[in-house]
C-alpha cells in the first residue's frame, strides 16, 4: 500500500473510516425478503449477525435474554455493575442523573465494589434458564481470576475483551495470560479482541480463538484516541483483519476464524459497511443504548469511563428512539439510521444483489 510522507522522518499509510467509503450497487437487485443474514460461529447459529457489547448501559440479564430471543447474542459484562451488586437498579438510576465531571468520579466510586463470583454464577444462570445462548465477557486482566467460575456457570461463549488485546503481552510485574494455552484448555469457543492490524489479528487467530474483535478507540463512549492517541479507522482495520482471516485459513489448512466489528457502528449504514469490509458479524453498543428499555436509561458508557487511574471513556447521553425491538426491526420513525438496523442491512444487501453475508463481503466499495 502506498505510503504518504508525514514529514521527512515519518511515513504513514492512508486508512479509511466508514464515513470515507460507500457501497456500490451492482447490476442485480433482489427482494429484501430473499436475503439471509443468518450467522453461525462454532456450534451456535444466530438469525442476526449482531452481538450486544458487554457494557452496563446496554446489557443486563433481561436485555441479554431479549436480544437472544430476537436472534442475536447478548454478551454480559462479568466485571460490571450486575456482578458487583445484588440489585443495581438504584445505582443505574443515579448514574443517569449525574451531571458533568461528577459522573466520572461517582462511577469510579461505584465500580470500586469488588466483583463477586457468586453473582457471576447467578447472572449467567438467569440467561441460561431463559433458553438462549449464554455469553459473558472478562478483561484479559481478570480472566484467570474468574474463568473457572464462568465456565462452571455454563457459559456457551467466552469473550475476552479489552481496548486492545495481544497474543504477546509483556509484563515484568505479573505473569501475563497465555491466550493459546488458556483457549486450548477451555471446552467453549472464545472470542477475543480488540485488534486492528493484520499482524495482531493473525497472532490472535493462532491462539485458537473462534473469533476476533476488530477495533479500538473508535466507539461512541471511548476517548482512547484523545487520551492515548491510539486509534485505527474501522474500514481499513476490518479489511486488514479480513486479509489475516484469509491468510490464516490457508496457513491452518481450512480453519475459519470469524471477524467481528467492534466499534464505530452508530447507524445502520455502518453495520452494512462493516460486513462489506469483511466482518462476519458486528458487536454494537451505542445503537442499542438508544433503546427505551436499555439499562443506561439514555446514557451510554464502557469500562474505560470509570478506570481508577486513567479514564479513557465518557458517559454519553443519547436521545432514546424506540424499544430494543424497534431499533432492531422497526418500524422506523426516523430517517437517520438509528432504527430498523436489520431491515436496513437486508435492504442494502438486496439493493446490491447479494443473498447472504459471505457473498456481501465481496461487494464493491468506493472511497469518497
């Protein structure tokens, strides 16, 4: 790829965000009813290629169950407010009422409450008893501590999610998590990330992960780019990781690792562009935070927002636009891409003549 000169001592390659690209119509169109958006990872098949981000403003046991019944996958944050407090309802109300800089300080206080293993077990039990696929997320730093609790609780899919996760973490303070060894010993599929480059993704794929999360620094509630200066535009990140998936498929003799876009997906058009750039599915937070029945009550935040030492996120306020069902399936009462995400994806695929997600990954895109 052609590099550009930043200055005499520094060169860089051009990278593209979703706003920089557009999907190109083809010579064929179809009826949206003839489009399939089903997605399967390991033994688990989903009617929707949508995972809800493990963020307390988006996922509670109740919303994870609801999304599962709609055909998607709700991922619970197993270090979040639901595993620190028996009933966090009043605290969620309090967070929604905070103003200005007091929000970060108070959230830091709330999240100092220790994570309780028995609450991890209880929350996963609630989801499992509802008859939907059970998924929970831990950070790499807490995975060793709570992994046995999570697996014993009957989780179907294990998510290891951080701002950026590498297969070669180096630490002189503590023994880092050996992802390859950890994944090999588990009996459940593991999704791990984020990553944003070909090389990092290839290394994560070699650990045995069933899927990799792509993206960091670009979510609506993240300020990673501002605080750390770290970010990669999502269209280019996905295309690079999709190339790593192809290379690993050849290297491994046919093992397919799923690419899951995680970040910068705020509107329905972003969801379609993520698939077009190579994603098999998307993990979304802010679109679902706009639901009237979301736990955040119109506010959205991630784990970075209440980091004890260096917050790299913020509590964002959204206008709620409809129920979770309406945001996914419509009917839409607005024309800005915040409702009927699934209908929009199907129509984008139908407009360009594709019948399933794997085919749609081959759609032509343009820059500009």
